[in-house]
DNA sequence: TGCCAATCGGAACCAGGTTCCGTATATTTC
DNA sequence: GAAATATACGGAACCTGGTTCCGATTGGCA
């Protein structure tokens, strides 16, 4: 919910020029469409031409591809993060809350062609994407994990970061018809349970 | 064990020129070294220069990168495939055999930088790599899975192909210090058990 | 209206994969 | 042993896609 360009501390907050704001919005829409059509690594030139701008304009607004991806999916990631505490409060058990939350995360990933792959790639282009997801979601996952562990429902030697990596990995290639990422994640979570 | 160039059915089997055979060997060695140093997607030109040949020579011997990768790792994949029946015969239970075999597979993958990623990439360059691994290993895995299921040790609704995909995925990014692929795979296999 | 800084567009550049063909060499033939 | 032929070689050239840079344009303001 940070305002369109707000910046709390008394920084100059120089409102961007009208055409710049317009282009940024157009670009975001074009990128979202391109991501759906060709995955998160749709060619830069394609996105630019779809938005009717030059490639320079993309780089000015979103220096790295990660910035663009984050901008496109920020709302959904925030929603996922906020769902954590809510699920914990409204589920019959912490373990149930954990599985439901992971389901949300998996749903998000499997519907974004190439996102799971990008999250794991060590390509520096994606490092801030990686960082954003981790910063935002690992603490949420950690909370759920801790609650379930304290309730004695799951083993307590698995870190949130590691679980998120594992789940993210299992979501790779989810478009392959003979592979059901959700089922594999279910197996992983079952393996977490204490007898 | 197929002879160096043998070809059972009475095909012409035209022995290659001496320099060609020599280059193929040199190339294989250079590629193996490059894969260790920079992962399975080491630049073609690097491999060529390391081997002291032109890029055309690589493409002549190994039309796609997958061919090169398969050639470099064939022995190890075969060994893994052959270990399946052996483990089944020499382990206390089919489930134990399965976990040991998967350990072997994981060991293989995590020590080859970028191999797990390549196996999942939908890049057509790697399609025959994908096919080779699957053709060779899925049947082995299926045998182990079937034995364990018939012994009532694990659920019987998971296909070998799916399990292999899942395990392969979990091996991605195994060089990240905060991520232990082996542990995640262990969780997955635990989740397979029947109570 | 005119000025200046913000913004834009896209040509140019770089990296890495892939193709192609003139040249070089192993093998066969006489 | 030399010529003829089939093979194989090397690497320049080309293609794709990311990234940079700068002259041209334009919004905001006096």
C-alpha cells in the first residue's frame, strides 16, 4: 500500500513527469500480458513493442528484470504473506494452517510460467526477485512452522528457508502433464509430520 | 559395454577416421573438465578451445549439447541404473532399497553443477538429455517403487516418473549453503510411507 | 512563449549459440 | 609412392536476445 511514489522520510519526493507515470503503467500491463503469454522471461523487445515504447524506457523504469517481475506480482505476494497469520488464527491446527498456506504459495507459483525456475536461477538478473520473495515470505513460513512444531505436529529441524526452497523447486515444470507439483508438495509436507 | 563403435545389426559400421576418433576423445575430456569447472552449460567456444579444436568440430561430433552431456555422463547413469536391481536384492526391505537408490541418484545430480536444472529445462537443446535419463532410470525406479508398494511399505499412487521429477527438482540449487537437497528428498520419501 | 531538466527511442554493442564452406588430411586406389 | 576421393577440420559469419548510450523530444514552470 505504499503510495504510488510516496517515500515517508522527508525526501524530495519529486513527482515523476506525467508521461513517465503513464509509460510505467502501460509497461506493467504489457509485461503482465507477456508473462502470461510467454513466461517471465519474455524477450525485453517484445514487452517494449507490446507497450509501444523503446527498450530504453523499460530499463529506465525497471533496471533489472527482477524489478519488473516484482512490480507485476507484488500484490499477489503481499496477499500471500498476509494470509499466513490469518490462516494460523482460523485453522483447526497449526499444521493445517501450514498446509493451506503452502497450497496458496504453490497455486501462485504454478500459474506463473517460469517464475519458479527464475526464483532458483543463480542468474544475477534475478537476485533481487529472489531476495524479495525470501524477505517477504520466509518470516511468514517460519511463523507457521514454529507454531506447528510447538504443537508437536511436525519435526522441528527444518528451517523455513529450506522448506520454501524445496517447495519452490517442486513447482518447477508444473506444466508438464505427467507431473503434479501439488501432489509432490503434499508428500513433502506429509514427510514433515511427526508420527 | 557396446563396443567403441559396434552396431549389432549388419549395418555398414564405417570406421571413423583416426583424427575424428582422437578429436572425439579429446572433446569428451575437455567437456568433462569444463562441466566440472563451469557447469553443464559451459560456453561451446570454451570447450572447443580447451580441446584445441574449432566449434564446428564439436557440432559435428555432438549435434546438441544434450549429446555431449549424455556422452560425458553415460557411464555414471548406467551404473545408477544397474544398481537398482542389485539394491533390491541386497537390502533388508524394498523401501530401504528405494531410499538407497534415490540417494545414489541424488549424489549423482548434486555433484554435477547445473545438471538438475538442465534436466528440467524445457529448452529443446536438452530434450534428448531428458529422454535419455528418463528412458534409462524410470523403469528402474518403477521396479523399486512397485516392490515397496507390494510389500505394503509405501502408498501406491505415485508414478515413478513423477517421483523422479520431484527428486530431480529438489536437487536444483544444491550448491546453495542454506539448502540441503538430500534432506528435502528424505522428507519426500518419508511422505511416501504408509503409516 | 521560451527554457531546462526529465524522459524517450532505438541504434549500437556484446555474448553465446549455430551454420556453412573453403581448406586440410586420412584412406583407398592404381 | 602418387593421385583420387571421401572425411573431417576450423573459424568467420550470422542470429537472437540482453544492455548501454546519446541525440531528439517533451512536460512543467517562469
